[in-house]
C-alpha cells in the first residue's frame, strides 16, 4: 500500500531561500516579494528578510548612484531598497529584524566575542557566522509571527562573499529538510547574433549552487521572452529539477503583474507540495483588479522629478528614487491616470538656468525628492521658484521641503544669502539648520545610523490643505534627516505665505509646509513615499496627482 506524506497542520517554521544566478539586478527582490504576496493570498503568515553581503553595517552611508535607494523601516533602520518592495507587495511594515548585512553580522559576532559570549572558545567562520545568520532569520520569523520566511540573498551564487549565507541555508536544510526550500532566479540571455535563448549560464549557476551543498527546488527563468518547452526540458535534465519547477518569468510592463504571472505558472502549488503545507484557497482578486486598473489608466499625466542621483555616464538609473517612483504610480493609477515620469538633472539647470522654463512648462507637476550635499542645489531652487510663480503643482520631500523654505526666504523675503547650514554654515539667515541633537554626532563624525530615523508623530493644522488630504488631526510618518527648519524664522516665512501645516507634538519642528494661494505647493520633512502601497496610495501623492491632472485640464 502506497503511503503519502500527510499535509502539515502544525505551526512549524518554513524558510524559502531566494538566490540569484548568472547576474544580479534581474529581479530577485520582485520575485521574492511576489512569492510572498501569493502565499499571503493563500492565507499564510509571511515575512521577508534581505541579506546583503557587503561589509557596510547598513546602506545608509552608501552612494545612491552606486547602491540605489535607502529605505527606512518604521523602527528607524536604513535598509536596502528591496525591503521597500517587500512592504509594498506584502502590504505590511517590516522592522530592523528583516535586514542584515555582512557588516552587521560580523559586528555582532565580534561584540559578542569581546563580551566573552562564546565562553573563551575559538570563534570560527564556520559554523559561527552561519549560526548568527540563522539566529537572525529565526528572530525575524518570531517577531513577525510568520509561518513562512522568505530570505533573499543579494548578488549571485557565484560570488565568494555569499558562501557563508549558502552555508547557513545548507545547515538549516540539514536540520529540517522538509522545512527549507531553495528558489534560484537566473537570467537566460538571448544573444542577438544567435537569436536563441541559452540555458548553459544557468546550468553553470546550478552547478555552483550544487558545490555549496544545495539543489534548487524551483528555477525562475528571467528573460526577455518566456522559456519554451525544449529549453525547459533541457534545463530540467541538466539541472535535476522537474519541468513543472521551471518557471517562466519574462519581462512585463509592470512589476505588479509578476504575482499573476507566477500564479499562472503554479509557483505556490509547487511550494505547498515541497513544504507539505495545507492547501488553502487563493484570494487574489485585489491583484487582478489592480492590474486591470493599471491597464485601463490611459489619461497621461507628466510629472518631472528633479534630482541628481540618477545620472551615471550615458545611462539614467532610477533606483535612487524607487519608492518615489512607485508612489507616483500608485496615486496616478488611483485616479485612472497613466504616469509619464520625466527625469530632470538639477545640475543641468545649474549650468543652463534658461533651460528651467522650457523643461518645466511641459509638465503637469514637479517633485523634488530627498538628498544631501551642495551639488545641484541651485538648479533645484530654480525649479521650485518656477513652480511657485507659475502655479505648477509642487511636492517636496525632505530636502525638497528645506529648499522650498530657502527659496521663499530668498525671493519673497529678500534674504539673498538665506540657506541651509548644510551648504553654507556662515549664512546670515540659516532658515534650515542642524538639529540640536545632531551637533555632537557631527563633531565626532558619527554619520552611520545617527540621523533622525523612523516613525515620528505629526500634528496637522486645522483648515490646512494637508489636514484635508489626510482626513485626520495626527499622523505618523517616517523620517531620514539631520537638518530642520529653523523655528526662529517661522513667523517671517508664514507672513511671506509659507504656512507650517504640520508640526511635531511639542510644536518645535516644522514637519509640513504649504504655500497659500497656490493650486498645490506642499512639502514634507518626512518621506511619505515609504508608506505608499499599491492598494493604499499615500494622501500627499493623491493630492499632488489630482492637482496635476486639474492643471492639465
């Protein structure tokens, strides 16, 4: 008599490792987030963890052009941009437990060793580093109360620095083989001179994974086109995976299509089978309706993003402003609009001030995101001045609020030297200055993880535009800054028309400003883009996009 393994009904922990093959940057983060969204739609409690192999303790001090956006969790950890993707797809807030780097792992181990946490024994690369990784994975699962933890390992399986993380996966699988599953997301090139999809690079990636003692359970095939049956069969034979575990993942017009594509390929069925989970009904209508809304949103709206972190050689990279871009899309689709993003380099405006009017007059709205330093600032100030004077809807985020304050001080109050002390510490009108608690940190060069980070409450002014957009008196938003609006200049600025519509509970910190007698001129010290979700666009972005389409009409 044939005995089949019973479906598991207990609350044991399952872990799904997502690793990359051939090359990075092909969508492991979106694949991880999409698998999580589908499992959540099956009624599973899911969380996601990102492992980055670099030695930085966190990405907070990394160059955005090199690394991309820094996403801030509600409890104030500066994390990789993939944490933002996880939050948007899972529609849940993650914490510092959901992100680790080699730097943070090694620092914990060294600090523990210095405190005799290892009882005087020799601390080894293996098993002590993998054990710390495993401890953190289990801690993330415990804190979130999840049944399934998705763990994305940054980079590819062929990178030397990932061996310790693959070893952690191997050790977990050895301990509980039925509770650990490995997904390989690999790139399948189609060389133009050949015109055929090639599987050999992925076969080498699987061999590399095998050399670490691991075998993929699922191979997700990232390519321009869907993988066809002959190549699926070749990959199945060459990589020792069944054909149904070879998942097509062709390019799509929107990342939010990926969960539906994975569903059509039977990804969750394969996961449920391999992990021996109880099969639950799939509730995916929200994703179906959302994608239908995207496809039927055809009225164009043109939004300019004025920044300096997306120009690298001959290429434009938008990862530095990933959450901003997604927040614009969420709000635009809510109003059945098709967003057209125009990337404007503020340094070009500095070199050619006359180009500001010709560039901005073609737009329906302009946004200035967060940033640091002096480069490109005068170009951003030119853009803000144009938006204010020509009734162009404007949304400023973090630095975008600070520079809006500087612009009003210079051109309406006549303080031509008005500035932020970040740029000019000797200005006679420091309308933006360093926060008091930051001064000692700066003197001691404590830069990493020392800004005003994470969630803080804000009280909204009755009758203000912002209060109407939120529909409540108090909000909680995420911050990432060292400088603030100088309260000594608040009265003069408000007399000039720049109203402080949101303040900290003690009334000292200006969190939101808006300009009177303007269709939409709102700027926040916090980062509202971190809280925008596909099914719940952020109120400030909703108001901004609505004003943009009204301007267009």
